[in-house]
């Protein structure tokens, strides 16, 4: 496998991970809006397991995943921002 092939293969893996990140964050938001907080928490945890560095951009969601008290308003705002922004963040 040449260098160009390796680069393309790596890009495909990154694309799949970004897609998975976006899917899980959107799932978390949908479950949150339905009032299914436990399932939303699990989906948010999966999203940040896929892209752990992104947790820094979402302090309220990060605190929620860690079991800290967070206002519903702060969580809603971050979920909206994460889901609606280009690229999922």
C-alpha cells in the first residue's frame, strides 16, 4: 500500500468516526427532547467516547456525563449547538 493509499484509508476512517460522532450526538439530543434522560446520557457518552477531545467544547454535557449537576437550559443549549453546527460541533 502506497502513501497515497494509506492517506485515503486514514481519511475514510476519520469520515466514519465523524459520522458516528454526529449520529450519537443527534441521538442524544432527540432522546433528551423526549425526556428520556438516561438514554440521552448513554448516547452522549458514546459520542464523546468516539471524539473525546470535543468534550472541551461542551462543558455542560461533559459535566452531565460525569454525574455532576447541570441545568437543563445549559444542556439544551449545548446539544442544540453541537447538533446544528457544521461538522457536529
